[in-house]
C-alpha cells in the first residue's frame, strides 16, 4: 500500500506525516511529492488529506468544518473529537455564512492550530467528550461527530451569555425551534447548565 492509498482509506481521508513513517524512509519528501501531484492537500502543518477523485486538486479545498474535523481526527483518532459551537451550527445548516475558525471538542487541552490553505485556525476545547450529546454528520471528507442541535444551542448560549456575537445569536435562533424541550432539559441537568437554559427560555 502506498501513501496515497493510506490517506484515502484513513478516517476522513486524512493522515499526518508521521503516519507514513513505516512506508517511506523520508516520509516528508514523499508526502510533498504527492501534494505536488494533486493527490494530497495540506490542511495544517504535518497534516494532509486525500483529494476526493471528483475534485480538481488545483482549486479544491474542503470546507472549514470538514477540515476542522479532519485535523482533529488525525490528532486524536476516529470519532473522538466533536465539532461544536459555530462549527456544529454550520454542519446543522443553522448558519449560512462561512466562518474562518473551526471549533472542536477534544479530551485534552491543545493550543489552536493554524490552517495552511486559508486564513483561520482550529480551536480546541477540552471537554468531557463522552458526556456531550453527539450525532453523526456527513462532511465532504466523510462522517464525523458533532454536537446535537440541543447541545450546540446550550454551548453557544453559555459561551456568549450576553448575546453579543451575531453569528451565535443567529445560529441559536435557527436551531432552537428544532430542539426537543426534554432533551434540552436533560442536557442542562446533566451538564449543570440550568442557568443557561433558563436564559434561553427567557430570550437571553
């Protein structure tokens, strides 16, 4: 199996240079050669995804949310990290505008990581990921986990208690009618977000 095949079969079609160390004596050189051929696309320092065959590698780059999930998956493993906050709102189609920042919940702290193919960065939030209410969503690189609409609404409201962020406010307004009241209550109780839920019900 060569490097292109390894990447294409990896979760979210994404690998680190270190993942190819067993295949090549000089994996960085080989992976850069695959990038020049348009087989791989560099997302962040040392992290590459396989270009889907239906796309033109000269102009293609994955959406921010897919790139965020791919980077987090390469760093933490398959279906460990969860898209959250505005990234989750985007995959739930609650925010039409593209955003420069990717937001992902992970089990351990990590500094932000810059994208290399666009302005912006991935921001990692250390959370008890197994306790979050999650659902499987599709991205152009494959399936990944994201917080449910209910979890997303509560997270956004807690992160922006004054409603000052217009993107968060719009996402909450769009998502809230889709949320089940019982699920909101269960998450708020389990994660000690009762005050956040009360603020949402009072119109913040």
